[in-house]
C-alpha cells in the first residue's frame, strides 16, 4: 500500500520553509560583514568613476566631438558594479555556504530532511534565500545609481537593466557553486575552499588562456568571469542566458543529489553523471545560439541601421579568412569593429583563422600575413583594413548591391557631466554603514511571541 505521507509532502506549505531559510542567512554575520565591506568598495569605485568621467567631460567642452565617446555605461556603471563583482567573487560564497554549512555542522540537516519537504524543494528554498541575500548585497551599488541620477547623470534603462541582469546571474551562479560545495563538504571551511577554487580558478583561466586559439579558447569560455563581459558590453545573448541558467540549475541539482546522507555513494555518482551530461548537452546547444541583441544606446556593437538592414538581406554564406595571429592587436580591432558585428548582422557567416597556432613573430615573414579574404556567392576579395568604412563597401560589391546611404539623426550625442562626487563619500563611509549596523542589530533580536499565544499558554 502507498504511504499516506506522500499526500502530506505535496501539501506542505512553502512559506515557513522560505522564512526559515531567509532568517538563517540574515541572522548570520557573513552577509552583514560583506555589506560593510561593500560600502567603501562601491563608494570609492563610484567616486573615482565620477571623477574620471568629469575630467573627460571637461575636455569635451573644448572639443565637442569627444562628447560622443562619453557613455555612462562604460564611465560610471561598469566600474561601480565592478566592486560588487569582486565582493560576490570573494565574499558571497561565505554567505551562500551558511544556508547549508551550519546545518551540517550542528546536525540540524538530519532534522530538516525529516520535514514534509522533498530534497529539491529544500534546495530551491535555499536558492531563493541566496537570491534574497544577493538583493541585499545590491543595496550599495543601487544607491550609487540613485546618486548618479541625483547628480544629473544620464541613465539608459535597457543597458543598465542588462548590466544588473548579468550581475544577478553571476551572483546566482556563485551561490549555486557554494551550495554544491557545502553539500559535498562536512565543514563550512572546506566548502569555502572548494567554492573559492571555482571562482579564483576562473581568474587563472582568463590570464592563462586569454587569446589562445582552438580548443584552449573554448576552454577559456568556461571561466565564470566570461559571464559578465557580454553584459558589460551591452549585449543580451540568449545563448549565454541559456548556458548560465543551465549551469545554475546543474549545480543546484548536484546539491540535491549530494544533500541527503542516506543515499548510497554509487547512486549519488550515477545521478551526478546524469546531471553533468544533461548540463553539458544544454551548454553544447547554447553554443550554437549566436544571436544577440545590442541594448546599448550608442549601438556600439552594431553597424549603422542602414547597413544592418542591408546586411540582413545577404542570404548567401559569407566566409572570412583571417591571416592574423590571435594575439595581434589588428585582429583584436578587426574582431571588435567588424567580425563580431558581422556575426550578429548576417544570417550565415563563418570566420576562419588561417594562422592558427602561429605567433606574430613567426608569421611576420609571410607576405600574405595581415590579409583578410572575404568570399561571398562565388566571388572573393581581399583587404588589410580593420575599419568597417572600407570593409562594408567591399561586401556590398561582392553581393552586387549598392552601398546604402548613411542615415541621419543616428549619431550618439554623448552625455558629458562634470559633477563633484566628494560629498557622496560620507554616505558610503558613514551613513550607509550605520544603517547596516542598525539593521544587523535588529536582525539578531529574538522574535517576539504574540501576546495572544502567551495568554493561551497561561490559561492552559
């Protein structure tokens, strides 16, 4: 016969579980300590960003053409949120580990597993608490954005929201990794070491494999820091969203596999292999999604609107053969100014490096080094330029189409602003930390028992 407890599990309310997980994180010292450290980090980053942005804006007064290069996204938002990135990388794992590590150390996990909740439900509640902790950690950076608006700074909502989304996904990914580390460790200290091995190891991947071609380039994309770069550039990539969400769900699923101490090790390993295989399949699918949306106000990641429409009409495959070493600065410029934009504009484009495995020094003796060949519809042409002004007319000639006239009113005006950000330092060094300390003190107060329950207990 079926156990009647199955129906109880399905009807168990989630509110008490979520409240318990949130209180577990809020009552700990890790979250509040990270907040106190975040205040001067974000404050100093924001003050420096406003100062440098003001100096560039002052120069734009004498040369108005420089104003078009002043973007609040690059000048203020990205540096300010960079402090949040550092804190999430180095400190947020300690906050996320608390949601599970303390329960394992005190033995409370065994009691928690006896409650009428499934293990995936418990992990989902802990991930919800980690999300709440990240929202609290966002307070210093969010206050900096509000102050920037109060100073008269310009904000373009789509690109700002896209940047916040990137940091949210990165925070959830770090939190899921920390939760998995806590599930396979018997102590919080060991879990912290494992989680930091993931996060700091990403920096090692970036430094060691940056600019490497072939399989090494693909392996370098596994770095956690790669998650943020696309969002910082103002791009929204569905493939990246799918890949990051798959990684978050994968680490959360592994946490559920390793959470219950009563599951045999063989069963855990088999379930882990199946989970990793499923995530790998989704990641492989995500790499095939190359479309992305340019959410920047200055459209820096796209060609002008007229060229975008003209290129979208080129239905034949385009093959670009690049005879440049990956570490060559000209290839970096070509990739940023032309190739990346062509991949987003054309429906079918392939890019091939003809100097794979060679260095700049080893290829300099080749007379063909530096040439970029474009093949379209049975015709081909070569160029050494990395500027779209020369390459786009070449592509139109290969396609037999006229060069579209430039549009009017599409120039990015820029938003220069000279502001004094020194008065913001007292807020980040005194005001906000004081409010955090007060909230910390209140969170550690024991919950009050309703008077009605006290009266009922006395009467009984």
